[in-house]
């Protein structure tokens, strides 16, 4: 049985023999790593893979030497196993290797080193190898841990870089009212989307904007990607629906609205044509968001808000239809105004005397009398569309 000094000397001999067998170690690694699909698919070139394997085994074998026998690298710390493993992890991340494939490849190092140690050792080295197996494992494990750590850090950095690029191109789409073809094509490439697809957009401010940002950050349950832009206290979220079919037919799912957004009060523009129309759609969505009422519980579309928008524009021009209507109904007494307004609102929503009477549990003649009374007070004939529209706008 070897004494301590003999064991150290014998271990040094085995390590030196390993160092002289780097080519054999690399050949075995190259054969086995090709069994991993992502490496077999040439995501990493064979010459680069072979060079990396050789440098890996050279450093691993050096790590197995007793400290006083370890070789110092020509470049000091840069040539250390730690630095090398950090660079390797980052390179594999940039090559698009999955973490599972990377770990599978790194794990080959221990099995190859240990199998070769067993091959070059003698039967009487059994106790020596048993005492050193932990060292072999520790050296390889430290290499694997550092490689995976740097891989993960590089993946995070790449994701942040990609996110920054997306934000930059999204900001370009919102920055101008007229977009050039180059801007559109570059943004579409950065967002990995079809520039000619149909899109939808929502906009909100305040608490609703915070909810939109949260929904976009967690992503919808489907594979639908949500794109976010923030400006001036407002949040905008838009998504692709698909390209129109022949004859302008809308694609299936053109009315898609992410479930989380469905319960957020916001301005909503649905199905506009292509990224070129995004600036205009964003302005419309923002304008619709300004028309939201406290009672609104979900997105507001132009179809649902046209009366509010018309009312706002008339008020901006100094025309207040509601004030005129309020004055005209002021002679009503004893609940008459409430009954008249209830009847008129029902009639405006259905356009049918009988349906209105049934909903209010009244006789048809009662409904007719109330409509006539309303016309006498306001001058608005509800059977004339233009006059009825004035009332819809006034009550918006």
C-alpha cells in the first residue's frame, strides 16, 4: 500500500498521463456530444467545439494536480478555469444552446475523465482513486456550476437587450404620425410580427394603466404576444390579430381581446390595418380613454363611445346639448321627468313602442302619450333620426 508521499507521487503520475491523452479525451467527447441533438445540429461548429473541448480538458486536468504542481496560465487570471468556464457559458447562450443541452454536455466531462483514469490506472491504485474521486467530481462540478451561472447571466442580458431593442422600435412607431417603410419593416423584424397584419390597441392612464402594464408583463394565457408603450402617464398595449384574407375578409379571432384586459376600463381600437396605422389608432384609443365614465367596467370602443365623443366635441365648440335639454324639461313636476326620461331611453334603445311598453309594464297608449309630451317640451321628435341623435348625444 502506498504511503502518503507515494500516493501523491502516484496521483501526479496519473494526472500527467491524463494530460498526455488530451487528444483521446477530446475524441471521446466529440463522439458522445454528437448524441445531444442541439450539438449534432451544428449550432456550434465542429472546429470550435473541438478546440473548446481540448481547452476544457486541459484546464480540468490541471485542476486535478496538487496545488504546487498546477501550471499558471500564460494570461494569469484570464487563463483560469473559472474565467474559461464563464466565457464558455456566455458563448453557448449566444449560440442558442438550451440549458438542458449545455448541462448534458458538461456532465460528459466527469464520466470521460473518470473512465480514462480507470483505464490508465493499475489494480493497486483502487484505494488511491477512491480517495480522489471527490476531488475529480469537485473540479468538474465547479466548472459546470460556473459555466451554467455565466450561461444564465448571459441569457438574462440577452433578454434585457432584446427587450430594450423592442422598446426602442415600439417608441419609433409611436413617435411619428407618418411612418416610413423602413421604420415599419425594421420594427416588424424587431417585434417578430407581420407588419401588414391587423392589430388592436388599448390605452389607459392612472390605475387602469398600471393594470394594463401588469397584464402585459405576465402575458396572456395563450401564445399571443402583447407589446407595451408608455408615454406621458398613459400606457398602450397592442397585439397582432393576423393578416386579412382575400377580399379583405377578417381572419378568425379578429375580435380577440386578452381576458385580463377585458375587465379594465380603457380606450380600445379594434382591428386596424397594419403597423402603419398604429400612430392614428393610438391617438384614437387615448381619446376614447378620456371619455370613460366611472361606471365603465371594460374597454370602450368608438362604436360604443361615438355619442360621448360627439358631445365632447360640441362642448369644446361651446354647444351644450344637455343644458338645453335640462332647461326644456324643467317644467316637469312630481316625478314626470323621471318617467319621461325612462320611457324615452327605452324607446331609443329598442325603437319599438310595444317592446318599450312591455319593459315598463305600461299600455302602448301610455308610452305614446309620454313620447308626445316629451316632444312638446323639448321639440325633439324621436321618429326623426337626426333629432333622436341629438338626444343620444345629449345624454351620452
